[in-house]
C-alpha cells in the first residue's frame, strides 16, 4: 500500500497533469493538480495571480498549498517552478516520492508553442524565442529537478504512468 504522496515535477509541458491523472487511475490514489488547487483556493487563474500580485507572491501561495496537500497518499502534479522555490524540493523529498518527468527543450517547444500565450512565463515570446527560453529555464531549474527520487525521460517512453505504476511498489519499498 502506498503511504505517501507522489509528487510529479518537471518543466511545463512534460505531461505532469496528464500522467498524474493516468497514475491516479492505475493506482487508485486521488489526484490533485497543484495549479488547479491554487486557483480554486485563490478563486482566480494563476495568470491573474501573476499579473496582480507578481510571481513572488504566487510562489508563496504555491508553497503553502503544497504543504497543505503533501500529508496524505495521493498523486500531485506540481507546477513547473514548484521545486525551485521556498525549499519545496527538499520538503517534497522528505514527505513523499518525487518523480521528475524530463523532456528536451525541443520536445517541450513542440508541445508548448500552441499554448505559449496562455502560460505566464511564456506569454509575449515569439516562436523563435521559445526554445532558447525553455532551454535557459531548464538549465536554471535542472539542479532542483535532478534532486528527484526518480527521473523518467519522456523521449522514447510511450506511457510514463504505466511505467511508474508498474515499478511503484519497488520505488516506495512496500
């Protein structure tokens, strides 16, 4: 039996929410998307929180929400920046299993180019600026991401949730 939360981390576009929903179905654990949780608690979209209060305030709200969610067995899809602020990565490693869904800048660019305008960190970037920006952000965040208990490369892996579910008992140690 899984007795701790599973935190899915990685850059936007790696499929944390999609994989989280699938993993939830495969394991029977509840699923929570941290961004959706924050939006429900704050009663406004994350883009609006960024616009009105700034990224710093958003990160404080996000850290508090994470700590609220992280005390029971469930699958939590974290925001792309969640591991990089307020000691969140160390906290997640202490309280659950962290899984880094890793993807190349090329794959992320192909996934994100059609929705960049709806992502606060990407809005305003041209298509030509997108991949260099993603590569730079990945480089900045990789030290935090790489602290994960498990790293799953997206390229060449058709179903990360099935892979993770099949190996979960060995990963958790139960």
